[in-house]
C-alpha cells in the first residue's frame, strides 16, 4: 500500500506552488505592516538604548547616539564608493530580517530552511564556506551583505550615470512613507529620529532613512528598465528560434500520478544488517508489485482514478481527481518529482494519451518509492494570459480570511463593481483607461499600482477557480472584459494578452542571463572592485550581535 502518512508528489507539488505564490504575495505587504514591525522593534530595543546612555559618559553618548563614528568608519569600498559602518549595519540588519521572515513564513508550509529566528545568528550554523567548512549564520550574513551591497551600489551608481533622478511621484511616495512613520512614532511617544534610532540602530535618522528610500526607488526603477530593455531586445524570430531548438524545455504534458512511498524499516532485536536488508527488499518488492498492479489496471483514466480511490479508501476526504492531477507538467517538474526516465518517457514523440507506466523513484540502492504515471495529454505548448482586474472586496481588508462577509457587504461590493464597470464602458473603453481605474479603485494591493495587471497566468496558477476559469474560457482574446465573483469579492476583468507561455519564459530567461553577465562584468571591473576592511566589518558585526542578543534576551524574558 502507499504510505498514507506521506503527502504524494502531486499534493506536494501543489503545496510548493502555494508557498511560492504566498511568498510572492508577501513582497506586497501593506506599508502599515512595515510600520507595525518598526513599532514592535522600537519597543523591544529602546530600553537597551536608554540603559546604554545612562551607563556611559554624557560626551560619549552625544557622539555614539548620533552614530558619528559609524558614519566615519569605512568598512568596505567598491572602487571610489565608500561604505560606512552605519550603512553596512543597516543592510546587515535588513538581510537578517528578510532571512528570518522567509524562514518563519516557509515554516508555515512545513518547509525547513534550517534557520531558527529565536536564536542569535552567531549561535547557529548556516551553510559552508568556499573550503567546505561550516559557517555560522552571522558569518553567512556578513558575506551576503558585502556581496549584496556591491550589486546594490553598482545599480545605484549606474542609474545615476544614466541620468536617473527621483520622479515627482517617487518623491511624493517617500514623503508619504516618512510621514506615516512619523505618525506611527508619535503613537508610541517617540520623535521620528528617536524612533528610527531605536528601531534601526544608532545613526539612523530621517536624513539617512530618506536617502535609503531614495536609493531604493532609483535602483528599483533602473532594474525594471534594464530588464525591460534587455527583454525587448529579443525579437519574435529570436525567441522562436530558441524554442524550436529545444521545445522539450518549454512544453508540457498533462498527466496523473500516484506514488507508493517506501517506508524505511528499522532493525529488530538481534536482527543483522543483512537480515534487515533482505526484509527491506521484500517490503519494497511488495510495494513495487502494488504499483505495477495499478499500472496494469489503468486501462483508462476512469479506471486509474477508481483504483487509486480503492488504495486510499481509508484516507478521509481523499479526492483522487485533484490529488493525482498534474496538469501542465514540464520535463523539469517530472524529473524532480519522479525521475529523469519518467520525463524522457512522457516527452517521447511516440507517446499518446492513455499511455501508462510505473517508475522507480530514487537510485537502485536507495529506492524511495514507485510512481505510476498516466498520460492524459501529450506534449503541447501551454498558453499564458495577462489580465488586468479591479477588485471590489467584500471586506475592508481583502486578506482577511477569518471574517465572513454579510449580505449587505456582498451587495455593496456588487453595486460598486457595476458602477465602476459602467463608468469604464461609458468612457474611452481602452486598456489604459481600465488601468487608470484599477490604480484608483482596486482593493488588490498587489496589482493596483500596476493598473491591476497580472502577467503570465497559466491554467495551473494558484488563483481562485472563478478567476482562472474566466482567463481560460475557450476563445478568450485580448480586449475581452466582464465581471466575476470570487471568495474575495467582485473582479472587473480585462484580458490584456494571450500567447504561448514559452515566449515570456524565453525572454525572461535570456534577460536574466544577460543581466547576470552584465553585473558580473561590472563587479569584476576596476570601477566597482571590492576592498574590504575585515577588522572593521567584524567589529561592526560584533557590535550589532551584542545589542541583538541583549534585545533577544529582553524579549524572551517578557514572553
């Protein structure tokens, strides 16, 4: 029998996709969440800052609390660009915060990144150095910060050399962020500068913070523009030539998959290794026979599902249809979840719908399972759809999954959707006018700023069913529009583009490759050559960790 305690590969694949989508959505958190994080950090750190001020002499406090020394100490340089201890510590803190945030978030999906956010970075290992020696998380972060800062400074100064300056819109956004943070500080009885210092470290004041926001805006826009320029440099003919050279890399198949997972046996009292190995082999052979029986009985898709349901009869709420479905599976996906042999078999030109085969997962001396693959659609080129949408949510917070909307809220959302839809239809009725309305009216914080645009949607994307159904309705074409309802609210939809998914994939891949090559050349150039002051860097890290551990102990004592 299959190991029912272990998620089958199809389910694992879907969970991973959900995690990737969730992680992507995380990048679009509301500003208020960022401010609340700063508020919590300030409450934890401020006591330590004040204690340090009392313990030290007044003259030292004036210098130290303003971060004057940190601003003057150069810890690294990239060509003529000097990095102060203050800048290094600021970005080191961000690297740590992001890493812990990712670790905590992925943990919700049962994915262990090997990081414990409740432990100081210098008290846990994370990876190895170039010589294969284990290093602490603190050491990893130090190296990662130096490398990330180099790339960040390259992008910023290349942007300046190209004439980039803050736009009026960006200046307004920065002012809005700072003022919102000032209000947040006031609610916690801080001035903005005291709040920033307590939250982000000594020397971080409004001027420094604004400069970082300015750099972020310019770097982000420059990166976007460079990516767009490189992407558009590949013509339709270029992209098609790449696709035709290796279609297997970009096409997909539809299939169903069921996995029989091997359970590793443990030795009984007095049992020798040889006896255990024989017993394991017998158990594996029995499991393999069950997998072969499923393959033999799968004379049709219906027969496959019927047999799987029998195998999972004892599993509550098991749905064979959804659990075995592996639509739009790439060669890479099949190789990852089954084997390279399975991928080659599925993409063989002789394949036809209804073909079925059993594959061994793992190496001959380390078998982890047996997988039955039933092909429902042979190799084809998947379609990708770009849409714009305007979300009129039932609830004030669209991400609220705990509250149930009232009939009144549902009706209000419908009325708003109808009114906005009519407004758009009565106007120019163009994609640009739709995008303008989306920026103004949509409650989807992840896409509103881009005019409601969501790109590269495939039939297996992790969106609600009604949303996907609209995108992939037969005959869907650019310019189509309408209203749909989902669990979030009402969506006014506009189809922006439909095309083969491989076109965007190839352009994106080539753009990434070209951009990486461009960055590598700049990193290796004399203009941005790294010069490190290792002693100063180590001192900065030690200083940060000392405060961090005090703060962690204080936080744990109050928990």
